[in-house]
C-alpha cells in the first residue's frame, strides 16, 4: 500500500494462483495486496496430489466421454459421481461439457492446452531455480499404469501419440520394467508408460505457503479479509470487504478458486464455474516404499510420494460447494490402492476433500471482466491449477502491466460461454 492507502493491485485469494500472481506482479514492480479470507493455501491448493503434470495436454472433454460416463456413474463410489441433491444444478454445466467434447472443440482444447503447458513448464522452471523454492520440486518420474493391453491400446494410444507430437518423452514398458521402476505392484499391471521427467512438488501446501512468504518478503502485503464485492471505479477498482472496509487499487485480480463466481457475477459475468470435488488420504511415509508418481489410469486416481507421506486420491464428485464431504470416497480409493499395491499399509492416514475450480471446457478463465479492464480474472484451473500456476502468474502480470501476453489469452476469455 502507498502512503495514501492505495496499492497498484489487490489480488483476491491466496491459493496457488493468487500467490503466484502476487509474486509475478511484485517482480514487475507493482505494489500488491494479497487478500485472503482464511489462511494462505487452505483451499484446493492445500491438499492436492502435488503433480506438475505438464504432459497432461489431453482435454478431459474428449469425443466419446459421455458414453463412458454412465458406466462410471453406476458405481456410487466410482471415479465420477453426482450426488442426487446436485443433479439438476449441474445439468447446464454438463451440457456445456458435452459440447466441449465435440471433435472440433477437442482439437481446439488440445492446441490450447499444449501452448499453455509449454509456457507452464518454462515458467515453473524459473520458479524452480529460485533458491527459496527449488527444494520443493523434484524429478520422480511418472508411471501411467493400465489394467490390460486392450485398455492401453484402445483408450490411451491416441493420447500418447499427441503427447509425443508435443515433444514429451516417455517409453512403453512391460512387466519386468514396471517391477524395476516400482516394486510391489499387483501382477495385473503389465502395461505402462514411463515418463522419466515427471515432476513432483514435495508438498503443495508448503509450496504455496513458501511462494506467499517469498512474495511477502519482497513487499507484498498479505491481508486477512473477505471480498464481498469488486467494482470498477474510474480507471481502477474498489474491493469491498465483509465489514464494509474498501480497498482501492489500480487493478483487481480475482483468484478465489471455486468461490470466484459470486464476485464475477457482481461484475456482470455469468460464468459456468463449478467445482469438481476431489478426495484423498495421506498415509504415513513408511506405509510403502513408493519410488515415483503412479497413475492408475483405468480408475481415475493417483498415488504420489510427498515429504509428509504417501497421498492416494483423485475422483470427481460434481457436488457443488455446500454439500458435506463424503469421505467414503477417500476410503474407496484407498481400498483400491491397497489391492493394487498389496504391501501398502492403509492404516493411519488423514482424509481430505478439495474443491477443484472447473469450467466445462476444462480451460481456465484468464482475462478482463466485462465491466472493466481494471478487474482481471484468474480462476477455473480444474485439475491443473498447481501445474499451470506459474504460467498464470505470468499471464496475469502481462495483462495487468499492459504487455502483450506470453501466449494468446483469447481461449481463456471470460465471455467464451456467453
Ligand atoms: C484431489 C485433488 C488433487 C489435485 N491434484 C493436482 C495435481 O496433482 N496437480 C495440479 O496441477 N492440480 C491438482 N489439483 C487441482 C489444484 O489443486 C487446483 O486447480 C488449484 O489448487 C486451484 O488453485 P486456486 O488458487 O485457484 O484455488 P484455491 O487453492 O482453492 O484458493 C482460492 C483461495 O481464495 C480464497 N477466497 C475465495 N473467495 C474469497 C473472497 N471472496 N475473499 C478472500 N479470499 C477468498 C479461498 O479462501 C482460497 O484460499 C488437484 C485438486 C484436487 C481437489
């Protein structure tokens, strides 16, 4: 804040997207207030799997997905669920998701994600080189496991061809190599892809906190408070807090994750932001000798090695922000992990549920509000917020500073569903 109590930018939300945006804006010479209603990194950025999933360029809304979905939905504890209490409310989002799975929309999404992931990898490399942050990122490699040759060939081969075209390195491995790369997997796993460059964040909460701390050490003000309204004022923006205080700034950035809809609605943007709730369990480190990230592709969950333990989780529950968590989902995933890794000790874990902020085309919203270029949106990163956080910080700072963005933000424009 300047002596007049006005800063250049107020960033709303101190998850990984808000923290990274604040860091980039500060590096661009802006005075920044990072506003958070709770504690830093207590939203989706707290307990995710910690994967920097740059090769994940394949859009989730893919041709044929709506045929597979009913099979998943039959199992109430399967990889995809819709609580009956939320079924009607999610219908318009699902309709848009279906539209995003047309062959043409899929090809567009693939192109956009490829460009975004290239930027994401390059920007995260810059982050990884910072002495305060380098210890959080390591190369563990990723093993993508399939239940059968048929599943590997049918479902996955097209995806891997696209990843190869985009320049990612991986190799097809059989049972003997699987055993070497990760001893202790159940014998059914005879087909896998190994990505040696797979990157892991040691702890997503600690990483996000370290970014916010670094930003604070460089002058960003971290302020506790809940934004209830954002509005344009002259060339700038005013953020009204619960309790009535008002923060004036030249620019406002809304990075409130899955909770961003109320603020953007107040600015006249009716965005189809929903949440894909995800579940996991973090087991003590000694529960299993885990060498690297394991993706169980036919079951929609991952097992990742974190500094604090082994995290088993994933799944998608389209259940909105208010329904209570159903931790039977965490238990179902853990039970499966116990079958797939017979030596895994499934006792003593802690459960978590997080709200992925998700748009129906699985692309984030990065761009100016309809009401004013002084308010910039940065939310809706779905399954990939940690992965795309540094790229988003860069793009937000480009937009706020009036530079031509590092990649086109046209595909991320808020009005694309209007
Ligand atoms: C189970 C699971 C596993 C995942 N695994 C991965 C993974 O391995 N790799 C990956 O890249 N992504 C992963 N994700 C996705 C990733 O966690 C999210 O995309 C990312 O954390 C979103 O970050 P965010 O900053 O937008 O939101 P959040 O982290 O939710 O932060 C939003 C913040 O804004 C604050 N806020 C909201 N409204 C206001 C307001 N009005 N005033 C003040 N503050 C406000 C909230 O309190 C919160 O702190 C996973 C998600 C889940 C659920």
